[in-house]
C-alpha cells in the first residue's frame, strides 16, 4: 500500500511539475519569437543609430538582425529541449526521494497502529479463551455449588483484567488524539503519595518489602489532575513491587528543582538491561523475564508516559540489571 501511494504521488508531482515547466517554456518561447521580426529590427536600428559614429542602417543590416534573431530562437528551442529532457530524469527521481521522506512518518504511524490493534486483539483473546474454557468445563456435567462459586470467582478475575485492558486502551487512544482533557489543579505530591502507599499496603506487606519514603522538607505541589497522577504513580509503584524480590527495598523521594516537582521511585529489583530501557515505554512491550513471571499487559509505562506528556512533564529511567531501577518523574509546579 505504501509503495503504491508513493508511486502515485511521485507520478502526480512529476506530471504537475512537467506541465508547469512546459507551459512556462512554451510561453517564454512564444514571447521571445513574437518579439522578433519587424519590431525587433526597429529596436536594433534605434540602438545602432544612437551609437557615436554610427553609419546608415541599411537593408543588409536588417537581414543580419533577422538571421541573428532566428539563430537565437533556435538556440532557445534547443536549451528548452535539453533542460526539459534533463528534468525528465531528475524530477521523478527527486519526487520519489521526497515523497519517501514525506510518507515515512505516515508509514511508521500506520505500522504502529496495525501492531497496536494486533497486540490488543491478542491480549483480549487470552482472558476470553480462559473464560470460555472454564465455562465449557463447568457445563459438561452437574457439579456442587462450591465448584460453581470458584468458576464465578475466576471468571470475575478475568473480566476485571479485560475491563482494565479496555480502560487502558481507551485512555491511550484518547491521549493520542488529544481528546483526553486534563483538569489542572495544585496537588500536594507528598499527600498524594502517602495515600497511595496506604492502598498498596497489602501488596507491600505480602512481599515483606521495606519502604523508605523521603518527603520534601516543605510542601511541594504539582500542577495536574489528581486522578491521573494517582494512575501514574500507581503504575510505577506497582512495577517496583512486582519486579522486586521479597524482602527488597523501595525508596520514594520527593524534591523540587526550578519549576518542577520531582518524584523518584527506586527499587532493589531485577533491573532492566541497557538495550531495553528505551523500549519499555512502548505499548505492549514486556521483557521476557517479566512475561513468564508476572501478570501484565505491558501498558503501564506507556500510560505513565502519556500522563506525563499530558502534564508537559518528563519521565526517565536509570537501571542496573539485577540490581535496581529508578524511575524519575518531573512535573511542572505551575501552569
Ligand atoms: P507490565 O508491568 O504490565 O508488564 P509496564 O509497561 O508497566 O508493563 O512495564 C513494561 C516492562 O518494563 C515490564 O514488563 C518490565 O519488564 C519492565 N519494568 C517496568 N518497571 C520495572 C521495574 N521497576 N523493574 C524492572 N523491570 C521493570
């Protein structure tokens, strides 16, 4: 599809360019040939007579002028033909190159969309086939009530997973098309993180993780939408918990620099290889080490990045494989 569009565009551009150039050349030629003849001879005659010591301008001179005019016209014709012939080669080549450059970002975004749709469908298929499998088994024969309860519970889990996936996809789609409005207000970052930590209490205790929270000495506010910032830091904290082995550490630090509130979340977890650090913010990207061991869609960090972008902030990662990972978020303090 891309190649055909590129070829069509090159053809259209070449035809437009050639038609224009031929038209200009034709006008130039006609104009030039029209100004030759008697009027031209009169002009040359007037110039000639204005020269000091000019002798009489006879019919012989007029013939010479006529011949010179015809020669110049022939030369112009040749120049036009050579130029247009050369352009016949240059224009399509240049057109092919330029349309390639113009279409490259469109092709990239088209490929990304295709990949996104295929990844999303793949992720949706998994919970759906689990649901169908469980129900088919349950329907095969009469069973006791606790069995059905178990099926309903695990079905609900899968439905929750599906709902979460759809929510995430919707959020990303809206952010992509700038249809995700942000209701900005001043938010106390320390307060927000404290209440978030309370929500993660159970997960933290279950893995016996040690949390060290270093709030700033004074109140630091960020300018943003509370629900989105909760979503952003939930994703980062959830990852820190997920990817840190039991008994590990998580450090959370709030600070500020110039016009930015800074939050860094560091863990003593499995870390991320250097070559993967640039890719983890891509949609559906999961490291092989995570795929087999933890549940997730690979959307948490792309949502975090979208939220940071909507707030005109920045997010970065620094990590040592097998040792630690630090995610740092910069959020503007004011509008
Ligand atoms: P998910 O956690 O659902 O897989 P994310 O988008 O949140 O998706 O993260 C993408 C990938 O980045 C994860 O699969 C994991 O491999 C890696 N990752 C994210 N956070 C951390 C972390 N704190 N420590 C190690 N790896 C991480």
